[in-house]
C-alpha cells in the first residue's frame, strides 16, 4: 500500500499510502491527543461517531472511550468479513486503518476548544438543566458556533467515509456488497456503543 504521494489522492483514500502497524501507530498517537484534549475540555466520544460535552470522568475514561469505539467497529467489521465471504487480507490492516480513520475526530476536539461549542453546551446545561453558572452568548458567539458545528458535521461525515474506505479498500470487497455490509455493521456498532455507555455511565452523566 505504497505509491507516489499525491495530496488529493491521500484525502480520498489515505490507505493507499498507510496501513498495517504504521496506520495503527499514527492513529494511536492522535487518539491519545484527542483523549488529552477531551479530558481538559470535558468532551466525550460516547458513541462510534458521537461527540458530547459533560464534566465527569478521569483521563482513563476519555482514553477508554476512544479505544472502545475503535475496537468495537473494527471487530464487528472483521467478523462481518467472515460472514460475507472468504476474503484474503491482513487483519492488522483493517484494525490499523480503522484507527487511522478516526484521526479527524482529533480536529473535532480542537474545534471544541477554539469555537464556542463548549460554551454553548454550558449554556444549554445552565438554561435548561439548571446546572452550572450563568452563560451569556453574543451574536459573534452564534456566528462562530454555527461555523464550528458545520465543521464538526463535516468531520463526522468524512470520518464515516474513511471508515468505509478502510473497510472496502483493505478487504477489496465488491462495491455493492461493501456498502450494504458496512451500513448494517455500522448501525449495529452505533447501537451497541450507545447501549454500552447507557449501562456503564450514570444516566445523569450521558452527553447531550
């Protein structure tokens, strides 16, 4: 999975250039970076593609959220390939590129820091849940908030795209079969992740 580097091709399919242990190592670095930012900014990845603000938990919880979300989807995709058919590929490539596919979430964490998204979350907590102190949002806050939320939405969509690209490219599965099986597995993974966090986190601590 190597070739002459082209930035446009890298954005469309980075797994032509990086896979296996290399993608696993790079993805792990960004996962750790996200966990550190999330810990200090109270941001939770409490679902496969869920991003919420809430002030609870220690650093291990934030790190564990990233690990759990990655492994859950990657494992279900791996098991899915066993059901779909006899596909020849290295499992490390699938697991490594799935972790690499979550790198954009690191930038979602940064957006929570540099835009008023976190401030808006505090406003919701104060205004509607009677938690925390009073928060006042300005017109400028709303402008940057809208821009930040649109960027986060783009990041989530791009991350899902990379997850699919990892799955289809590594396994070399036919397109229709890859799309259908990925959608089904992804929905199952998201459902399982939400049930998991619902069970193991107190209801009052679930993100909004």
